[in-house]
C-alpha cells in the first residue's frame, strides 16, 4: 500500500540558509500535518492543511511557512535556519472523515551546521 | 485535548502479553483514544483507536473502561521488534481534523 512520502530524507544546511521539505500524502488523503521532533523530545505539531487551506497552527516559528498544493502534496519552507532547527520533521496525512487515522512518513532529518 | 498519563517505562518478556496503561480522567464524550508507537527515530506508527468500545486489530487490542477514564493497549505476543515508545493520545475531530498532540509516552522494552 502507498505510504506518505517525504523528501529529502536527509538534509544538511548552514546557518541562515533556507530549506524546503516536501510531503506527498497517501492517495485520496486531503489533510496533511507537519511535526517537528528535536533530539530526545516528543513530536510537536507545527501546522496542518485541509483542502489546501491551513486548518491549524501550532508552535511554528515565523521563519517557517508551509502550503498544500492542488495535488495535495505539501511543502514546509524554512528560512534563516538556526542550529536549533536541527530535528526530525515528520509529515502525516489523513482523510478529513472523523474516526480515521493519520499515517506518518519516515521523516526528514535536518541538520543545521 | 485532554491530558493523558502513562508510565515512563515498562518491560516485557518476549512472547508474553504487553499491557500498556493510559489514564485520561478528563476525557470528554467526543474524544477518541489513539495509540501510536515510534521505533527509534522512525515515523510514528498508528496502532489502534477507539471511542467507547473495545477494539481489536491485527496489531493489538484496546480496552477502554466503561467510564472512559482509562484504557489499556494490549500487544498479545510481544516480540523484540515491539520495543518502542508508545503514545496514548486523546483527540477530538473538529476543525483541526486528526491533529495529534504527543505527550510523554511509555518506553516499552521487550526482553528475550
């Protein structure tokens, strides 16, 4: 079965650079969620989209932005990268129907040096 | 979302049942109980969820008390590959859809 695809899997950037993470949801899933997981921490919700509109926003820095496109894939754009942005970034997708589950991708490991 | 309380860690012998408890005493009537697990730095993996009734799938069983204030995830025959962090999450479907709020989970270690 098709899963959530994230790219790239690994990314190394220097401070103050920009990064773009991509997420391709499971076919027919219309909702996408982004999470950040720092070293030794639990995943933290960043932002979500439903039908290309932002549906919720968590503790996402102003330096980050995201969008969902017409084909439902999503991109997380990160600018002015800081050392503290080094983390695993997970994308999940689901349908919008109640009583369903979200499935996660394998994540992008971002390292800022 | 209601807060959950889980033991920080548990051990289980391989082949035995692993019973992971979760307390969610402030859960509201329309909040679901979801269980996910994360195996070292991999993406969280969905296990099971329920609202009021007990649920079973190919991975696990979920037992929810009648008052819904607690639940237990049961892995019937634990294997070494079940070693992971297990998260119990209560969540209501609304304008945030299936947004999950991860708290401190239970580190389950399965021993040979």
